[in-house]
């Protein structure tokens, strides 16, 4: 390790000596007092990893030290996180790839033992539980049994990985959501590690294979979500190349008013930052308002950084950070180290902290925040609680555009007014489906809330909103209010600690009276693991093509994500989730209309049962304590008896089974040699998909249930798997045969080659033919692959937004796509495409497929790549009549390291050659 600027120093804490790179010492050479908190962490990371310029040189350190807040990012630096955290949906393919790399590195002349995480890597199994059973006391136990039955093979594989790999630990199922476990237990805030014989202290930084890894920013830990490919590289000691970012400062003042929650605050913040535009930027929160913002509220805001588009949304270390570390049961030695290190480094925030400079600033008086929700399709589309009913009414027009007219259906007020109404009024009549559920005759209509879920890391980490929901449930139950019978209710706490304090406060039973029984500890509804709706509800929706709604305390509500039968999805605080379960519809103004009638027959309004801020605060103080955390995390890696009973293989190399439909050796390294390739032009490519704006990774990546008649469903049946045992795409991420068949198969994706039609289809043009055949995208892609024809994707703005799903890039690669051309890309997905050897190209400002007259029937050539040296390429589209349209596009290989990855065929191939080469040397 080099030390050009002589920053090595010693820090003594509790009688222990620590070596560290002193930022104040560097401050004697450069004025770094104006640097934001997050930039100081990047600066320390560079100082500690300086290696003579091979990866980090003095020029990189100086570039950050002299950071210009207004400059456009153009300088590459290498970032090395201190640790990696994974969830099981994205973690399983990471471990699959590591196992495959052990086989591949051996074939290249290396040693399997070279493939190990070199930094702490912890996987939390939280994405596999599904809400199959709900609304009953045994829901948690039954969902757990089903989970283990469905995922035994995957869990066996992960148990092998825990034994086979060093620096790799697994938090078993039924513990909590990865981000909450990370916050409550895994985060160190300040790391300590033996390096070259010295005991070092340095900031805790983290990469996570879930975009909501940013939740950890709430406690001052810099980290963000990456694709599985980039996470694997970090685990293997490879630096992550990034451009020195701009940092947006967000000043918070005042405090939340009575009747509002952290959810209302974060939806307001999300809307403001989306409007400003912070994609690819850091966001840093500061201001006197922080003193009124508990750590849980900070974590709520940080969690939704992907929703407002930022790389991270970070808070500094301050007294509240220490309070939370103490509350969550961390040792006094660790807390003392965090405080001493932060103060020694100038990373401590208090009223006397110097004012940082930012690339741009926003300010919010939290006293102005109003009760809010977001929907019906995007988390940044905030709507005031009082306007939800009108928001849904406006959305209904487009959501019912393709609905067939149901002349014979029951309609409200239609028959009473006679049959001579104008045609427009008859078509506007509201369809109603009569159903019988739970021995009760009732009705469904547009706007009926069929899912009410307290779920997701955003809110189930926060005692204020969770206990607020419990207190509201208590007040509702006491006066006889109940959830409507058609509402699927569920409670998915962020960790077992949450259940403990709900029980201690005595409100868990009140939640259960309204149907909110604990269904599991993990991400459920927010990621599409909402489980099936009751048959009567599904039938009622289908009968009249109803546009029904979900209300969830999550962070994602994209089309087709929550449930395929639910088109309108609203994000809300946990108390509002309970309220809408009682109301049973979003066609209501909860600020002025009654929720229902109490047992005395009188109208009950939301204001009548909403708990006061003081009542919530007093309940938190009386119930939440360190003993809960210590007890629940005492044996966090041990697991329960179900986990202990799972058999798993032994040995350094994994024994792949050809019969498995869950775990398979992927084809990425087939035929690989030590010879590095070059970046070649693309010729004769066909269009696999022509898409519009905001195509998310949910649209691209296989997710949710596997349909019986889909390519993946047909494949599984050919392997003897019955539809009842399909499980979800997420659970089968370790098998590329299943996943590639589900790529671009989302039921809501719209390929503009078919106008506005939904579904994962495309046109296949046989060689020499100008007549296209409509096929499923997978089936067409395999025909093109057999023909030797490469593929391209054309898209609009914000391509690849959403979760950091590496399969959105892996599946794209395996379908034979060589380039994706879009108006703009989401940061993580662009990086993942590069990591999988798919070229990202960007239309020039003001241009897109439509302005260029492209309809997807063309044959494309991409030339002038010049082995990755070119910043732009020439694209020529040849139409069926032989006419050509040529234009230029930006080549988004943003750093020299990315060019190297691409020459190697991808990031993992690059790492393999590096490791095998070291062994050979």
C-alpha cells in the first residue's frame, strides 16, 4: 500500500491501537473542509487502497480532494467496498456463478481455492417466502413449511456454499428482510480488520445485490445496490469503477406535524428529488431537522434512494447514530470506536459541523408534509391522501381502455334510471361482480382493495409506523370495525424484533383481529410474492375485467409487480394500509368520508381512530429496547430446526446435478480460453424488441409466477415439473434454462412492434424474408440464434429502472442481444449490461426510434466501435425496401475498466483470466 500524502496515523480507543488514513492530515495539503460527508468516505477509500497507480494513484486522490461540486462527472476512480450483502433471489445466482468459476478457473490452469470472497459477504434469505396462507393464526408456520418445501434444493445449495467458501455467511430463512437485518445487526459503521499485520479502522461501506441496500445510508454507511455481477467482482477483490459523482444536498428543517408519518415524508422527498433529477448522483441529507428525525425515519428515506433515482441517500454519523447502535444491542466497544473514529476523521455531524458544498440543493420544512400515498403505477407519483379517489378515477380511463363493454353486467344506478340513457353514460356505468367469500355475499367493483399488505423494508423497519398501525388497529377493533372480506391482509415484519415490540405493546392481537396476522419474515408483496388471491376474488375480477387495487407499505408498485390481476397499486404507510383494508376501496376520500360503521351503527372516520404522535412515541419508549435485538440476533446464522435438517453436499467443487431445475452450471464460461477478444462491429442484427419509456427490470427480468403455457412453463413440464410445483422465477434464478425463457416475458411489457399490445412477444423474420411471424420473445430469439442473426433492443427513456436484477442483463445476453439502444439508462442496469457483454448505446438528445422512423422491421449494422476506443458509433438501419437510415449513437462504455471487461466478454471472464493468470505466473 502506498502513502504518497503521508496520512497513516494511529488511533487509540479503549486501549486498542488502530491504524487509519487520516483525512485531517490530507487536509493540510488540500482544502477538504467543503467536501460532503459521502465524498470524504470516497476519499478515505482511495487513500487506503493507493497502490502506486495500478488501481489507485495520487492523481485519483487529488481529483476527489479538489472535487468541484458543479463539474460534470468525467474522472474515473476505483471504489472498494468493505463488505457485500446479498439476498437470496440475487444471491443464489452469485453463489452459482462462484461455483461455476471454481470449475472454470481449474480448466484455465488455476486453483478452485482461488475463488473465495475476499471480503465479508453475508447472504440473508428473505425473498423466498410467499403469502400463500393469510388471515389465520397458523399463517406464519404454514407459509414457512411451504417455503422450505419449494426451496429445499436452493437452500441445500446455499448451505453447501456456507461451508465451502471462506468469508461467506448465510442468515437462514424466517429471520427478517435483508436491509433490516443489515441495519439491526450486520452493519459495523466503522470496520476493523487485520491488514499486513496491523489492526486497521476504516468506514463501513457496502455493496448489496438489492437496490434498497441504500437503507443502510440512514446510519452513515455508504453503500448502494449493484448487480450480482458487480457484487461478485467485489467479493473477488476487484475494484468497482465509477465516475466521481455530483452530490445533491437536501436540507431538512422543522419536524413532522401531527397525523403524518415517515412514509408521508419519504414520498414527498421522492417526488421532489425525481423532479430535480438525481440519477447517477449522491444525495446527502443535512440541516437542523435531523435532530427531530429518528434513525428509523432516516433509514426509511435512505431506503427509497432507487425510487428517487439516486445512487445513495446518505445521512452523517451523529449522536442519533450512536443511540441506535446502543438500542440495537451493539457492544460498547464498537460504539466507542464509531464515535472516536468519526470525530478523528471529521465525519461527525453536530451543530458546529462545517457547511459542505453541494452540486445542487433542495430544502424541505418537514412541518409542511401532508398525508400522502403514491400510485397507481410509480413510487414517485405522490398523491395527497385527500386526492387518492380522484387520482384513481383519472387512472381508470387508461386502465380500462381495452376493456370490452359488458352490456349484461350489473351496474350501479343504471337499471333504476331506465334503459334510455345516452350511450356515453351507459358505457361509463360501473361494472360490479357479485361474489361469495367467507360465507358472505358481497360485491367487487373497480377500485376494490383486494390486497392490503404491511410489507417491505421501507416501513417494516420503523417502530413509529408499525406501532402506529397497531394502535390504529386497536382503536378500530374496539369500536367494531373489520377488514372487508375480499381484502387479502398480511403482515410481513422487517425482523423478529418488530413482532416482539408489537407483542409487548399488546397491539399484535389487535392487528390480528383485522386480519393482519404475521405471514412471514421477508420481502413478500412488494416483490410480487403476494401469493394467489382467493378464487372467488380472482373470478370476480376476471368476470368484468375489473381494475382492482392493492395498498401496500412497500417501495415498488410498478405494473405487473405486486400481482398480475391487480392493475392499480398504491404505496402507503402501515396505518393507512390498515385503514384501506377496513374501507375496502380506493374510491373513497378518507379525510372526509367514513371508513365504515362501528358496532353501534355510527359512522367512523379515519380521524376517530388515528393515534396521536405522543401516544406512538410513548409506546415506542415503553416497548423497544436493546434486549430484543440481543435475543433475536444471538444465533443469527444458526437458523431453526428446518434449516438444520436440510442436507447439503461437501467439497470445494459443487456436484452439479443434471436433473436439477433449480441449480445449473451456467454457460458463461463455455469454451473460454486465456485469449482476450476484441470489441467488434455488429452486422445484420434484427430487433428483438421496440419499447417505450420506463422499461423496468421488472419488465425485463423473469419475476413472479411462471405461467403454464409460457416458454419457461413448457420447459419445466418437459422436465417433469407439474404446474403446482413451478414456484416462482425468483426461486429458480440459479437455472439459466428457466430464466432465459422468462426474460422479457412480463405480461405488462409492450413491444411497440405490436402497438399497445401487452405481452412478451416479437416478430421473427426468417432469413431472406420480409414477413414477420409473431412469436414469444424466447422462441424468436432461439430461431435467430440458430440462424446466426444477432439481436438489438430499441427503447426510450429510463431503460432498466427498478431493482438491481442481474438477470435483466444475463437473460438479455443469453437471448443473443448484442446491443441495447435507448434514450437513457438506469445506472445499475447499464453497468450490468456491460458486465454481461451487451453494448449500451444511447440516442443523441432529441432522437429516438420514433423520430428516426424506426418500426422494428429493419436490419441494423453498428460500426466504428474501434475496439472500444470510440465514444460514438454509426448505426445503419436498412428497411425492407432497401432504403437506409443512418445516425450516430453514444457508446456507453464509460471507463477504461469497462472497455477491458467488454473485451474479455464480460466482467466475470475478466476476473477469471486475472486469477488464472496469477496462478500460471
